[in-house]
């Protein structure tokens, strides 16, 4: 596999001389970490024009340093299930880059979690966090623990054991985790309780996504999904279009998907479908959000149950891709590589005009190419889903000043941040001769912020 040049003539030499050997080195040093390879390649192949302009970044070996995490932690997590049996999981925290601030990024609990997945997520997080303009570095963690079908007590014991190791690496000035797949307010609660007990410190800034009456921020629950739709609206506006009246299809039915659906409805769109790992539902009258929240947030049920309660205008399709549903706007909000080349071809054939990644790296590189070549507005996750971590940074800001802001004020801040990310990605793509290419714009804009901080701070 080679790094392909997506740039003009000037940077082609840089590709052969600098970026291809650099990518070969990423492959050699990180064997088997396919998702990390993919994330690194997607960034590297857009950086040629920056390196052509700024040879000092090549000389300082900024990309080599960026691709090597500052610290990687892997630990055993033993716990007892409800039947008294010993269970063993593996815990991870990859502290990738702290040039801009404390390591910041979520924890994922899912059986698929391994080092390569945590590294891809941590690597993406560096650039995403830089794009927000907030003082946060990049990190990510999690475990191969599967929370599905586990009791509250089992979840609590697992979280307590996980934190019994992780606590020594955390701190409001060091490393500040939050949620991701399989980690929501319940898990953050158990994690925070254990941290507080071990350290004897009510250090609210050590975790974000907390409950509202113990240091959490208004709008953090909603922020990733809301932010993704705000970004989509900006992207459409830049093309003289609007979200109102559009049919929106969403994958997933977790935190990001639910609040993407809510904001899309608030802006006058109709959300016609969403999914989980068992299949998807289509609701011609528009997804009933109260029912979806009750089912997913309260009962932790399956998406098929939506249809049983909603009536004949909704249907469940088992084991198929939600991207076969014709829509104007597609928001992949489930997991990595869930929207492939065939899905992209189907979406384009059905007339999609915009795709924004609520999840991290949900579209494969082949899918992104199909969408961009068809002229579809495409927003990469590091720009479109940055509203979650940005609002986490707002939560840290409130914790540091022992303050709490209203929902309306926090949402207003979120909306300004999403507009800023949109505009800086858009402007940067134009500056490098690729107008409308948000992949190039977001990668370069995020990279330059971190690279400049690293240059200024010397060889660390
Ligand atoms: P949740 O655990 O709340 O929801 C995840 C959803 O995606 C569920 O519907 C789940 O279905 C589905 N899903 C997960 N894994 C798979 C899989 N392998 N195949 C098919 N479906 C799957 O997670 P979030 O909503 O928090 O996260 C969703 C995405 O958004 C992730 O990529 C995450 O990294 C990203 N993200 C999250 C942020 C946040 O603030 N939470 C911020 C930025 C990005 P099922 O229940 O059947 O497994
Ligand atoms: O992928 C992400 O940006 C997140 N899971 C949110 C991270 C955070 O620290 O809020």
C-alpha cells in the first residue's frame, strides 16, 4: 500500500521523498494495527502541500513524532461477575499528544477494542481537538469489555476495577477521559466515584460527561449529535442549500445518533431511519424521538422493538445496511468503516447531497472517494463530530471556575465552535487549491495548529 498524492505537482516530490517512506515506517513500527494505519494514511496523504510550503516541519520530523504516542498504557482488568466467576479484560489508554493541553478523549467499551483501534481514535483526536481551538491534547482509551447484557452491578464492578489502575495516570492537568461507544453517564458515574474514593479528591475536571448535579455540563449529552448537524447545516449553507425539508438517514441509535436526529428535526428535516448492530428501521412519518430515547437510553433495548411499538408505517430490516434507504443527507453515527464503497455508490445513485461523519472514520477511504467524485458535500469526523469534545472542554472550563452555565448559553458556544471549525476547514481547503474538500481542509488546519505548538516547544 502506498500513500497516494491528492495534491498538485509541487508536492508530488514530497510524496515520494517524504510521505511514502514515513507511511512505510508507520506500517513497520505498528504491525497489525489496521485501523491506525488507515487513520494515519488518510492524514498523511493530504499533507504534501504543507510540507512543500514549510520544509522546517519535515526537518523537525513533526509527523514522525505525531505518529508515535507519548505514552501507551495496557493493563489487566480483573472483576467478578454476578455469579461470582472471575472475568479478565484488557484496559487501554493511549496518551497521544499533549502539545495543546492535557490528553483528552473518550473511553470505549466494546468487544472489538484493541490497541490499533484505540490508536486510530487517539490519533484522530489530536487533530479534532486542535480544530476546536480549545486547549486540549489528544488521547483515547477503553477496553474489550462488552457491556451488553451485563447488570448494573457488573458494570459498576468493571468500572471500579478499570479505574483502580487508570486513576494513577489521570488528572485535570494530565489526562481527562470521557465517554464513547459503550460508555455513557452511568459508566462515567461509576468511574468518577471510584477515582474520588481512591484519591480522596473531588476533582471534577478529571472526567467529562458527568451528571448535571455533580459537575457535568448542560448540553454535553447532546453536543456531538447537535454539533454534527450544525456542521452539516453550515456545509449546506456554503452551497446555497438548507437542511429544512430534507430526508435524513442516520446509522446507530446511541448517544450521537439520537441527538443528531433531535437537532435535524429541530432544523426542519425529517429523520426517516436509524439502526443498531442488528439492522435498521425506516419510519416514513419521521422517527419518534421520545420512543427512541425510552427504548435506547432507558430500557437499553434493540432497535427492532421500535417497530413493535410504533405501528404499521415503521418497518425493521434485519442484517442490512441502512445506506440502502434513499435520503438527501446521510449521517453515519455508529462505528468505523460502516459505510463502504458499495454503500457510497448506492447513496449517490439515490441522490444524496451531503454526508457528515458523526462517528469516527465511519466511511472507508474508497467510500469517501466515491462521494467526493460525485460532488457530494462530505464532512470528515474530526471536523463534524468535534462538538462532543469541544463541549467536554467547556465542561472542564466550568469545573475549573466552579461555575455552571445554562443550556442555551452552552449550546450557543457549541454552535459558534462548529461554525469556526467549518469556516477554518473551508478556508484552508481553498488556500491549498481544493475548495469544498473538507478532508484536506480539516487535516491541514488541525495539523498546522499542533505542528506549530510542537515546533515552539522543542524536541519533546
Ligand atoms: P453508543 O454506544 O451510544 O452507540 C453506538 C451505536 O452504534 C449503537 O447503536 C450501536 O449498536 C452501534 N454500533 C456500535 N458498534 C457497532 C458495530 N460494530 N456495528 C454496528 N453498529 C455498531 O456510542 P456513541 O453514540 O457515543 O458513539 C458512536 C460513534 O460516535 C463512535 O464512532 C464514537 O467514536 C463517535 N463519537 C462519539 C462521541 C461522543 O461524545 N459520545 C464524540 C465523537 C465521536 P449496538 O447497540 O447494537 O452495538
Ligand atoms: O471521539 C470523541 O471525540 C469522543 N468520544 C468525545 C471525547 C471527549 O473527551 O469528550
